[in-house]
C-alpha cells in the first residue's frame, strides 16, 4: 500500500503541472484582465503600459507562467492584483471558514443519507421508498439559491431565529455559541444540497447488496432487518460514498459558491467568485491549483479507503 501511494503521488506531479498549464492558458485567452478594471479613459497609453509592466503583464505568456510557477514552488501564491493583499494569507484565513461550513454539512448529510438510503433500499417499492424517492426528486429540482433565500425569509426574517448573514456578531468573534448560531442556517441549506445525490448512491448500492447471496444466507439464519442492514449491508453499501468523499475534498478549498455568496460567509467560495468578477487572475490560478491538487489527493484517499473498507480489494492488490 505504501508503494502504491508513493507511485500515485509521483504520477500526480506531471498531472498537476498539466492542469496548471491548461488553466493558465484559458485565463490568458479570456477577455480582459485586472488591469482593464483599473484603467480609466483619461489614462495615457504610457501610464497603462507602466501599470502592465508593474504587474509583469507585458511579458510573454510563457514567461508569466514560469515566474508564477517559480513562486508557487517557493510556497508563494503571489499578491492580488485588485487588493494587493497576499493570496496565501487570505487563503489561510478563508480555508478554515469554508471548512467550518462544508465539513459539518457534508458529514451530517452523509449520516442521514446512509440511514435513508438503506431504509429506502430495504423497503424498495413500498410507501417508505416512494416517500424518500419523492423527497430526493424534489430536492434535486430545487435550486440551492432558492432554498437559501426561502430559509433566510422564514427562519431569519419572519421567525427571527437565525442571523441573515455573516460568520460572527460584531464584537463576539471568539464566541463559539455565536459561531454555531450563524453556522446553523447555511450549514442546513448546504446539507440539503448534498443529501439527494448521496441518498440515491446509497439506495442503488443497498439494492445491489440486498440481492447478494450472503444476504439470503443471513436471512435464512434469522437475521433481523436492523442487524442485516447495519452488520452486513452497510459496509459494502458505503463504497460509493467513499468516491463521493474523495471528490468532495476540493470543496474544502473551493467552498460552496452559492451558499457562501448568499449568506455572506467569508470563505474561499466567495473569495473565488469576487476574483473572477474582478479578473484577479493570480487569485483564480492559486485556487484552481489547490482545487486540482485536492482532486488528485481525493482520488488517492478514496483508493486507500476502498482497501480499508473492502478486504477483497486489499487482498487482490496484494
């Protein structure tokens, strides 16, 4: 397993470089840049040229890429063209805020999806299964921004149970209870956004496992529904969830764009959206690089977890 992980990590290096080249090329051919947003009609061509030279935008694209890559290898993400702030410092502040929102929502939805998906698979074709299937169909068709706006209207504006936006009340930045109060509503909205896909993955996997011979044997031994699902079916049915967990890892960096924007949550998602709006390409490149790296790392973690959950995979690999 250690050799397999080391081999995957070595193969990931050229893949990350290739992804960075593709992203940089797409950004170069995109119309406009951050300097376009800074110049005014009254500026002379000489002033505009000086501004571009100041940020290194007057150099050929391949030189800009090599300078950027050299800074990345030194652990420097550079500076925002719009705000002149350090991108690394901004990400160090915003990634924990995004993780505080995404991780609880994801794991809560995973636990709920595991229960509802297995129940739906066990009661296939019956009323319980139809109710859960109707719920997932409705939630899949509801846009997350509309769900967020409804939650804000009913729970924040009408019932006044939760704050409308932000991560902290002014003056209570270190208060955990205040953080939980602000976190509850966007976390719930994000959880319901994750939930339908997870339920369908678990249900499909559960139906497949319930048709296996080992389930028939356990039923013949008199195993009850709870024992059958929790001791025998659940572990095998969790394999699709491992893939989802690995692919969701980039969300810790990229964040939940819509949810963070609507609730004014100071995470990476909102930071990324603002950078795209302002053509702040160093910020966009930094976040894209982290996201692509986490996609590769997520796939590697999924493969390792497959071997831990299913001994057949581990023994086959040996």
